[in-house]
C-alpha cells in the first residue's frame, strides 16, 4: 500500500472513530479491538492541533480505564 493510501485509510479510521464516539475526555479519537484474553489493541489518532501533552493525557486515560495489550499513535494529516 502506498503512503498516500495508508494516510487516507488513517484519516478514514479517525473520522469513523469520531462518529462512534471513541474519544478520550481531552478530545483525542481512538480505535480499538479485542486482541486476546488479556485485553485490546488501541490506536490514538493524533491530529494537527493535538499537543504532546494531549497525547500523554489520552494515553494515561486509556491505560487507566481499559485492559491495554498494545497502543500505537497514528498521525492524521
């Protein structure tokens, strides 16, 4: 998959997460899915207006409220 196609997919996933209401209290959207019996995977979508502190708070919220097996951050352009 080309870089442009990958970025378009990330942008679509971010919009879909927003529609589903998958947003941390400080406004960072995320997607998730069950990984195994230990928990779920999460993707945080970092938009242009998000600061490092926004992402740090969003990660803390996810880790404190869910059973996290993996967490990645994707840049939304």
